[in-house]
C-alpha cells in the first residue's frame, strides 16, 4: 500500500481550513483518504462571534485538549529513536579568502526525502499528539512541518544556523512525491599542514558537514545519509561552468577551466580542484550523519625563491668573496660586513617558520635556518683572532651546504604533488553537466556499491565518495 500526502485548502464560512491528507491506494485500486491534521489560517476570521468558547482550540471542551498529551504523560514516556534515510546533495561553487586569510567554501546544500520515506515522516510529524497544529495559521504550520521534517547542520562540530552566517535557507519544496529543502552555505574551511619543507608547503582545507539529530518530545530522529549508487557526482558536484564569461568555446571544460571557476584564493593554489569526500558510518548506532570535504592546496614556492632563496644566495656569494679575499678587507670592515649579512638573514629567514599548534625543533626548515646562522657565525671570525682562516672557511662551506635543504624540499614537494593527484577523484566524479538528475538510485553508506572505496575500522567505516 502506497501513501502519498498532499495539502487540501477549503473555505468554510469565514475561515480557511487546510487539511494535510494522506491518500492511500489498496491492491484493488480504491483510494482511501485520511485527514492527518486540520489547520486554520488567521488570514480570515478564525473565531467568529458565533463560535462557542467550548469549541475553540485551547478551551476545555475542544478536540485539542482531549488529544494533546499532558506534561506528565510526555515525561513518562521512554525516548524512541528512529533512523531517517535522507539524501544530502552538495553543489560546490568556489573557495574564497577574507582579509584575515581565512578560507570559506561557498556552496548550495539540498536535503531530500522522497517516496515512502517522506510519507512515513509526514504521518509521524502530523500526529496531533506530537504535533499540535490547532492554534496557528496554515502557513505557519506548514513551515513548522518543514522545519521538523528536515535536519539542522553542524560545520566542524559547531552549530550552523542563520545567526552564524554559515547557513541560510533558500526555499522549501513539498509536493505529493518529494520534499526538498535548499540551503545557501558559506562554510569555514580548517587549514592544516600536509607537507611543509622549504620552499613549498601543501595544506588541506576541509569542512566536516554533519546533519544533527533532532528530538520532538519523546521522539529522536537520526539522519542516515544516502549515496548515489552509480554516480559519485550526484553526491558532491562542482557547479556547471558552461555559461561562465571566461570560457570562449563550447568544448568540454578542462581542469584549468574548473580551477579558474573554483579558485578565488590569493594565498594558495589548488593542487587539484576536485575535492576528496569521505563519509563516516557509525557501526554501533548504525547510521551515517556526516561527511568531510577536503581540498589540497599549495602555498606557492616560486614567490619564496624570489623572497628568500635568491637573497640568501647573494649573501652566500658576498660572504665567500669576503672570506677568500681576506687580504683586501680590514678587520673593521670585515666585522661590519659579517654583521650586515647576519642582520639581513634575521629579517628574511623567520618567514620560513609557519604557525602551528605543535613545534618540533628538528625539522628540515629549522635545520636550514640553523645551518645559515652557524655558517655566518663561523665566517665572521677574523683570521687574526684565531691565528688561522679555518673557522671562516668552515662557515663559508656550511652556508653553501645549507642550500641542499631547499633542493630536498623541492624533490619532496613534486613527489607529494604527484601522489595527491594520482589519488584525487576524476573529473567525471566531481563534474557533471546535468548537475542533478531527476531520478537517482540511492543506497546507504554501509551498503555502498563497488565504485566507493571502503576503509573499515573498529567503530567506523570510512567510505570515499
């Protein structure tokens, strides 16, 4: 038996009534109508003078007082949990950066219930013992129903609502076959170091998107995310760029075109514009309420070559000339030059060290800085003081050896870069011209098809979507 809800509006005397009706069809094809709730609107005169007080909602003799649970009855019931299957579609638009160099993901989110799942939820939420709709207006009741039907968001474990500025409701669509709620999202991205060896640094910019469980009196509803069975792009997809002004041709968009569309960040460049998406299924509670979207980005090493490596190369050359041409440099000028080299290094090198929650002393970047200062210190010792030029020559050699660190950092960066690109999703998995198909075959995360990679753990299953 299939149940399909719809809303019927009818005028009765001076009031307008809206009935949320469940239409059921039996095996013989006969239709049965069941009125779930009756709502009145204050657009008309809800309580005309002729209406007896005993019949008004809220009076002792009304149906509302007879059907609504009392406080003691509600508190006396045990909490009931229900897993609600829901599809969450994420449309990626671009990544932007504010004046504080904080990154944000601008996107559109859609929660969708369809078919029997929606029918079951509407019936439960419209039960007059749980959902008293006797005293408010039709529009207000439908709005309340839409709020209870869908789930609130949490971003990076923090509540996301319109007050936070991260989430804003755009529209709600409800008809006989489907219920859909669309949100505008401006999600903060958490930036973490992935690879940091001078002069290159790769970071991950990620956001954890979670649908929060909801509770109505003694009913707790937990969201269980659904995945598209055949197309990954039906879960998370990049917005269509066919009509962008930057594109002059009608050919299939390239990765460069998509990168231009997604990248509105000055501090970083995309390693790939196609994000990694992972879903976390809770084995104990048997549901998946959240997923993580991760971008890999690189802080440009070319600018660091201009700002740091080339000035340090100049210092190394000048220091070498001073050490080898000792006969033509007086002691006073020798020390002045050494102090100038050291002061220049003091202003240049600290920018290599990045801010982090944990700092290790022995790292490639710190080793490079230590070698520079040790080399400059040894090079500043005059031969007359020690009776030999060996310390200065040793310092000169140490400075030149320090340049091995940037070379190692470059090789490591290119290896990491290729590794990330090999493991990243294909363009067809994150970009689809149709954007969102009318009918999508879905499945739960724990039963994801072979196109999804699974990483099982003791308490969770990580599914790469």
